[in-house]
C-alpha cells in the first residue's frame, strides 16, 4: 500500500469510487473531505494504481498521537479483493495495532479478515453492524450501482421553521458539551475533543426550543456521515429531527456534499426521524470494528 498525493489522481479515484457506492461510501466521503482542504489531515492509501483493488483512508501519522483515541484513530476501508485484505491489514505500515482504533466500512466481507488479524495481534474486537441509509437525490448524485435498495416511505412535515417559537441554526464548538453528554458513543474527554473538532471543521445543525435551548441536532464527521443525532426527550415525536434533516438535505445537496447516515434497527421510531428526506436502506450495511490491544482493555 502507498499514499496517493497528486490532486488529479485523487480526483480520478474519487470518480471511480462513486461507481462503487454504497460499498465505497465511507472512503468516498472521506476522500471528499481530503480533496476539500483536508481539515482532519487524512491520507489515502491504495494497493496499486490505476488498477487498484483496495483503498484505505486514515489520519496522517502525526494525527494519531493518542494511542487510546479511537475517535481520531479511524480507518475507512473499501476493497474489491477481500482475499487480499488479511495480508494488508497485518502490515504495521498500514494499520497500527499497538493503538486502540476503529475500522469502518460498508462491506460485510471485511469481518473475517479483521477478526483473524486481530486475533493474531492479541487485540479485542467490538463489532457493530447497522443499517446504512443513503439519500435518493437528483441524477447528478445518483450512482451507477446495480444493488437493489429498499425505499423508505417518507412523510412530509411542516416546513415552517418558526412554528411554535422553534428556530434552526448551524452549530459551533460551544455546543460540543451538550452533544457529548447525549452521544451514546461519547460521554468522555476524548469524545468531547472529537466532537469539538467535527463542529469546527464540518457541518452541525440543530433546532432551538422556545427558550433558545438546543433541542435536536445532527453533526457531520470526517467521512461525511451524519452522526451524533439526538432529540431531547421532552421534544420527541414532534418532527424536530425531521426538521433537521430537511434543512440539511437542502443545504448539502445544493453544495454537492455527499452525506449518509446509519441506524441501529428497523424500529419505526428510528425511521421516522428521516421521514422528510427519501433515504434508502443499502443491503451492504454499515460496519464498524473497534480494536483494543489487551494492554488497554
């Protein structure tokens, strides 16, 4: 594996990855941010060029200075050759198995290789599989993928952002503490720093309540995924998260910024929060492996 740096080659790779969405969604989103000022200081590795079979995006080495910061130490992977993945993952020049880190991807076929290498390295693996949700956008955003997707049945919500004294706003780092407090995967100092960085470099959007308090929100991360979504219990079942996604869809589509999301299950309450935007369930799924060396367990 070697690092691609030439901007023209990165653009060619970006267009190529688009043809492999939804499986390439994670690296595609990360590469978008790398091409646009690269705020998280990430890099792209391939096994060959131009006939690549594997792409990995990761932070540059100097960014992964905290061995226990799995929020920053995150690798996004797409491969056309799962039979070669074990060999690639085993290489210490590609993955630093001495750290706690995450591997993220949209291919179920990654699981066997990740677990085999983790076992050989005496590393604990915590695996999550969730629904990958992709928006149904205009033709210029659609991909040529032949994979069948199940279209959600969405319902319209009131478009009046002032109704009931509620208003919309873009978020900043001052909101990081509240978001961290309510993020299921957060609630610690490392996650707080990560959220602050996401809010500094990427898009965060929310709804303010009658007293000016933040009541519902979503934050974008380094691979263009909309995450950390939450609505204060008092304001649930009122369409607030739908309001957030409604305005995000308009804004991101206009800016031609890719976006997607994941959900943990097929429960109706999880689907309703996306009801104002046509999202599809991608059969490839959303996958994450948190890898922790025994010394940090």
